[in-house]
C-alpha cells in the first residue's frame, strides 16, 4: 500500500500543509467564542467630572506581568537560573542531532503511524532544529516537505513567542549574568523585532564582569551583535564608554551607527549631533525618520522641518538648514536627556489583542490563547487603542448619532470623553488626542481639557488619523489619503476613498480601499508594492514583524507578507484590531 493511500485500519494520510498549518495556528491562537447572550449594550454615560490629567506610566511589575504569564505556560520561572537552563536547552547534544536526522527520515516512512510519530516527536522537542527542518522542507519528497513545513510553522511561532517573553523579562527585571546565553540564542531570531529585544536584553543583563566580552562584540560581523555590544557597554560603563563607542558612529551598517549615536546622545556626547545629522541623509527612510526625530528631541528644535521621504532635492535643502543651525547652536544648545523619542506608534498590548467589533457593540482584549481578559460594551465601537496607562481609547457612534471618544479604565469607568462622531482616535505623546471627526469632516488635536489646538478641515468625511514622526498628520478621508503639515499644507496624497492609512517605517503607506475590497501598500511615488484582497476592509495596521492586521465587514485577520492568513476572529461588523 502506498503511503498516500488510505490504510484499511486507523492509519490515514497526513493532512495537507495548509490545513495542518491553519489547525496548528488555531490551537496556538484559538479565539474565545463570543458570548453574545451575555452582551448588553450600555447606555451613554456622561461622568460628572472627566479626568484631565495626563496618563500615568505602567509600573515595572505591570509591564513584566504579561511576559511572566507566557513563561508560566511553558513551565518557566522568571529567574536567572531558570532562564539559563532554558537557553542551554536550545542547543542540542550530538545524540539529539542524530535523533533529529532519524526522525526526518521517518517522516518519509511508508507507514502512517511512523510518519505521525516522528512528526509528534519533532513537535515536542525542547529545541528547534531549524537547519535540518529547512532542508527537509525542500528535499523533493512531498510527504516529508509537508510535514517539515508544518513542524516549522508551528514551532517557529512558539519559539519566537517564548524567546520574546524571555528577552522582555530579562530586560524588565534586569536579570544579571545571561549575556552569553542571550548571544548564543540570537542566531535563532529571524525577525528584527526579536533581534531588537535580544539586544536590549543584553544591555539589561550586562555587568562589569561582561565588559571584555562586550568589547569583542563591537568587531563582530553581525550588525545586531555589534548593537548588543554598543548597548551593553553604554549600560555598564556609561560615560566611560564614550571613547570606545565613537568609532561605531561610522559603522558600515547605518543601523549600528544610529543606535550608537542614540546611546552617545543619552550619555551627553555632542558628537552624536553630527552623526544624527549625517544619518538624516541615509538612503533608508526608516533610518532618516529615527535620526531626525532623535536629533529634534535631543536639541529641542521642533521648528526646523524635515520631510524624511520627500524627494532628494527637498530633503537636501532641509538637511542644509539643519547643518547651519547645528553649526551655530550645536556647542551651546542644552541637550535634552534622557531622550523622549516617539519614533513609531507603540503597542501596549504586550502579547494581547484588542478587537473593536463595530456594529456588534463591544470591544474586547484577548490574551495569547484567545481568552477575553477585558471587555466594554457601547453602541457601535468603530475603533479602540490601548494606552500606556492600561486604559483603552474608544470611538463610539453613541445613541442617536451622538458620537463619543472615551478613555475607559480597566474597571469600565469613563475617565475622559470628547463629543465627536469619530472613526479613529490616537493619544499623542504629549497627552493630547488626535481625532478623525467623521461628521465634522475634519481632523483635530484636542487637549485633556478639550481645547482644539490643531484642526484641518477636509471637505470630506474623516476616517483615519496618524501623527507622523516629522510632526505632520496623515489623514484617511472621503476623497484620498493625504499628509498635512502643521499649517495645513498638503505634502503627499493618494487619490481615492480611503478608510484608514498608516505610514510605515520604510516610508510607504498602508491604505484600506473599502470599495475596491483590498488593502494596499504604496510607495512615496504612489506605486503599489503590496496588496491583499479582503471583502469591505475598514482598517489595516502593519505590525513590527511585517504582518498586517485587517478588520473588515465580517472578521479580523492577521496576514503575512506572503498573504497567508495566520489568525482570524469572526463576529465583527467593521471595527478595528490591534496587537
């Protein structure tokens, strides 16, 4: 009997790759079923007195808790010794390597029982044989390839989640003595956000006895390892590290130069000014954005504009203006440290998911297993964003069209509100709130005491807003997605109805085209570089890992750059989703 034929007894062929992949992901990210019978739409409540103070920062314990919870699901304690053992278990013995080879051969067995047994054992291994599974996934044997790809898909997600939680716990608890172990795990980190977490963990764990090792990292071939050396030495030696770090301001990798400039800026070294200015002319938009914003924050100069993705001629003029300003003020300007940089929108969900269900009248926060850990009901919730203090900013249509923007506490109390029929609202670093006022056909910025400090009348229904690192505002509205300066001038636009727009670190813009049933990513010169077809999409958000969250007429999904759906939650009728 051939191995793809259905056996007479309980043996049966392996599940196709796509089905098993979706099944695996469903097990990992299973969403809790909506409890429709228990949901009630709460009436609009106007508090006697809304809070007007700026949001508080979460405590270290609050920041650490979600990652500790993830470790508990892996039977890991958040201690140095426990995590050292975990790191050590990621590196197999020769006997384990030999066993992996045997199991991969067994994936091609003629007997289903043997194939299934090998698959389960590979799934259960404490370490992930990446190289071996990658080779097997393209060996030419369809059965072996499918099973190897399935193991990789599930185990890579598990490994990334666990490693990220470990790195975050090390960073937040400042667990000492794990520098070597973290460095040994870095080759397993395929995503930039995971590598960044590893670099920050090295800096948090480094101690004086690690200095010699950290110095060797500065000459490593891997730029992320060099970054770890930079952050580690800056953390341990502080001002004494300045002389050793300055040569890396001219590192061949702009990412290393940028991180070094920022670390030196934090240490009060004025040589960082020239380096940040030079990096504003880098070929990569993301580098330009971070360099500009760090320089503006460091010097306190928010009056000199710099359009990080404008054409080269315009950038050159603005770059020269900064050069002239630094020549006059660079040696005397007071450096504002520590830097308060808000380079990109941050997520405070820490592994959770926030879903606004639109016309189904609720917003829910889900943990990593899909369990509802917080919820709030109100009439038509278009949009929700979790804030740094743990509260949630909500846009509700309200009863009888009396729309509200609310800040809701974890106990379900309204601590701030603004009267607007809004489709989108974002809290800014200064505590103000940026609002897409749908019925007012405008984008506005309001203070905590509800004064409008910026306004752009659009001539069309406003649907989405984003404050950019350069101080401009990106707005999605009835006729287009457009970027406006503080004085209301249009510096970039993309024609056609847009329901949401997000400027990405690479300078491109992610736009939902509701009537065209698709989400598109367009370059600064308006070329479509990526798209995904989805019926009636109303909101899209690009995650740091490169995946895209999309909310639509009927569901919320997470899509990879290769357009594979890896997570889904139904029950929406428009709304938003964030992770």
